[in-house]
């Protein structure tokens, strides 16, 4: 039986779209469509107090950012990007073009073709998410995207040096300093100073997420991202201290970030709740994490691993940290998750920052139907076919009859003209 020792805000409440956010975003996008760069500059000045003559950074401005970033930090960024690149290359190598003769004379195939241009949004509000540059720009480049545009909002009145360095190291072809809806819309719509892209990727706040939702269709997107979610699956093999640390480590993302403990040990559940309160007294980001825990934190006790899997799949969480005697049981049986972190030795922070898997992941139960950002998101799998005259007669006879069954006379004629031309030709 599933029991809640602590419950949070109802899931339906979390999924409701803020009507005011929707309206604001609609107006900004419409204005940028109409006025282009002037509107981008106006909104950047309004929201970020930032209106340079040119939002695109010059080579000199990029170099100045390198000069401001210590060599140790540059080395750390380089290491993290190499891990992301290594795994993205393995993923790309797993995606093979195919060509096969399916019937005598009928050849079918598909090719994985990179999109031509991608826009990567890197958040930089409360926290400058440097790692988002690795996850988006590096992965797009491994996919073979020719033109990668990257933008991030200003931080403390200037481009954030480490974000710019990370974008440049990752291989961004164009780097801009403009944030929010105006940054996303600028890349998607295009203005006099920037050509539009084909796909927009990257996390952001509620306004950025809503902008991506409204622009989807005009451009592709990675996924609809909401607040960061974490689910800890644990049993008596671990203690409350580590569970609390992993819950609060993700709750600090924002005051509406759900953090959930799912366990078959009521003792561990109560120990973790007590430990969360203790750690909140010393955690520097407790002002954010504490609100998230109070409003969105949950502690759920189950009777068995099977029941834990059932509940975990229902939650379909973005991040799932498994700390049990048999973590592989959850790898083998769970179906709905953004990313799994198996064993107490790893944690979500590794995935967020450095280990190599992508940190742009599905939220709001989207893990029921999609995975996260990966090299395949930047590739179009496009099919082709070729056929001999003899095979055209064989396939054409079936096609003609099937078209007649559906009443498509024009379609039928496409088959029939080939039957008239090729039937008996090679006898």
C-alpha cells in the first residue's frame, strides 16, 4: 500500500499554464515579428537593463571573456565538454544509415541528415548555467550541424565570461548576449542582424518555456521543459543524510522544483525528513530549496520494489536517483524517466554538470513519451527509395488496386502509367 508521509502541491496545479505568462510571451513574439532588432533591444533593456549596439559578441569581446576566466576553470569546462562530446559521439555512431533491397528490384533506405541551423539558449538568471552550453552546442556540433547560434542573458550587467567561454569552446559559430523571450524569439524568427534557425534547444524559466511552446512548429524544439524534478528511490541500504543531500541538491533549482523520496522503509523516510530540516539550517541556498521542499516535496512509502516501480513510472520524473540494494532492478523494470542515476556513488549533479549524459530532460510527465536532448534531436531521419522497371510493375499492380479501393484516381494513375509503360517491356 502506498502511503504519503509528506505531500506537495497537486500535480494538476503544477501543470496549469499561467495565462499572464502566455499573454506576455505572445505580445513579445508578435512585436519582434513586426519590429525585429528594435523590439529585441527594447525588451532586453526593459527586462535585463542591457541594450548594446550589437548583441552579437565580437572576437575581441569573446577573448576578453577568456581573459576573465581562470585557467583552472577553463580546464574544468574543457574536461566537462569532452565527456559530453565522447558520449554524443558514441550516440551518433549508433545511428546508422541503411539501404536494403526489400523485394527484388526494390531498394529502400534512410539517411540521418543534420538540421542546418540550431539556436542554443543558455539560462543565466539566478544561476548562470554554464553546463547548458556543453549540453546543447557540443551535442549539435557532434550531430554535424553547420551553424550553431548560442545566446545567454547578461549577468551583473555584462556577458557572463564563463558562459561565453563555454559557448566558444563548444564550437558555437555565433554568440549573442540577449536573454529571455526576446533571445529565443530572435533566433527563431530572425531579424536584420540574425538569420533564423531551424531548431531551438535549451532550458529556461517559465517565459522561455512558453516562448518555445508558442514557436514550436515554426521551428523545432528539444522538449517542453518545466521546473527541475528529482525522485530519490531508496531502501534501508542508505541513510537519511545522503537522501536529504540529493533531494535538496535539486530543490535549490527553484522554489517550484519537486523533490520526492520514494522508499519501502518508513524508518528511512522519517530519518530523511528530519535530516532535510537539519541541512536546511546550513545550506546556503536554503531560501530557495526550503520553499521548494515545503511546497513541492513529497515522501512516499511503499511495501515493495514492485510498488515503487509502479509509483515511479506514474511520477515519470525528470531525474531518478536509485539508491537500493539492487539498483539494476529499476533499470530493468522502469519505463518512464528522464535519466537514471544508479547507485549511491553517482548523483544528479554529476549528470547536470560533467559526467557526459545530457542534462536537458523531460519534465511534467513528458518522460512518458520522450527522452531528453541527445544527438538524434539534431538529425532528421529521411527515407528514400529506388526501384527497377520490373519491380515497378509488381508494386504498381498492388498500388493501383489499393488506390482504387480508396477512391484516389490520381494516385491510381501514377501507378497505371508505369504499368502501361513497363509491363511486358522486358519479356
